[in-house]
């Protein structure tokens, strides 16, 4: 088992021997700490990190990892035994192995937005054109996945964060689908029209592909609470959420 911990800086990494820090966008960094993997070795997309976020680590693992179980966590967000801000609650190798005896995939607890579905949530928060391009790519090039995509976008719930643990064959299937879709989306999205957070477009889009893939393939999964090592300002987050819903930015509503 190898659980990669995606990070862009030196950070506290669990000492359990299954966790392996990987510096995303290594090719763009002045220095990579000792014992951190680089995502710019061999077949890689390290230079795309500003637009792909932690997906550059997923790509590297897809092309190079040989463990029977592959996972991805974030330097400040882990799957845990309970919801907390305490690093000691992160899942251990033994706990993950136990869960994978009965399931193919371990995911974070589903997030429920209650008052809006995933399609509207995305379009209220991000530039709309890339989402509509992805929708068209799924409809035309991945038709087997399109019904699940429609179901996902009408749901208020989603497995987010690009955090997971999977058996290797399942992971390979996921990565093949994920990058197959995003490669086609990237061909049609003009990044020069995006700015700010929207430049991280493929990382955001990928969060809507996890459930699309999972529902289509029918793999078994279980959920674990999220351990967030840095506390969230829920008052500010909730205020921004409501602002986006009540006063959506007009440029985000233009259809592809």
C-alpha cells in the first residue's frame, strides 16, 4: 500500500509507513525536501500543476506506482477514524487494509449542499465554459458515463476533495477515465480566458468525475470522516456560498 500525500510545501506527514509525501508541481519548485517524491520524473504532467492541482500526483502514481493499493491524501486533509483536526485520527495502514477487505474504494464522507445541486453549485462558484465542455465531452466521447454524470449533477451530494484509497486495478480504471476526459476538455478550453481560482479548473472539474465514474462502474465503496489539520472558517465559507447563490457572477452563467 502506498498513500501519496500531495503537497506544495514541506509539512508534517504521518509516520505510518504507508504514507509517502509527493511534491506536486516539482518541476516548478526551487527545492523539493528530502524523502519527498517528485512528480516530474518519467512520464508526468508536473508542469500542469497550476491548472491540475493534486491531479499531477494522481497522474504520476498512475504511471509509476506498483503497490497493490494506491491512495491520495492532501497535506492538510486526510481520511480518518473520526472527524477532527487531530493528526492522530488519520487512518492507519491497518485500518485501511481492514476496510479494503470488503470494499474496493475508501472515500471521504459525502458532502451535502442541501439547498442546491452539484451543477448549480459548480456554476455559482466557477467559470461555466469548462463545465459545459466537460458535459459535451462526456455526452459525445464517453456516452456510457453520461447518465451517471446527469444523476451526479442533479444531486445535492458529492464525494469531493480528490481524496481516496483504492485497490490498484480499480485505481488504474479511475485514472484512465479521469485523464481520458480531462485531456479532451483541455483541448477545448482556452486557459487565457480564466483568472484567479478558476485557473485551477481541472482540479475542480475532476471532483465531479469521481461519482460519475463510481456510479457507472459500480465499484463497492465505504466512507470515512475527514481529518482537516487546518480549521475551516465556516462563517466565512457559508457567507461566500450564499453570496454566490444569491448574486451569481454573470460571466459564470454563459453557456458553452
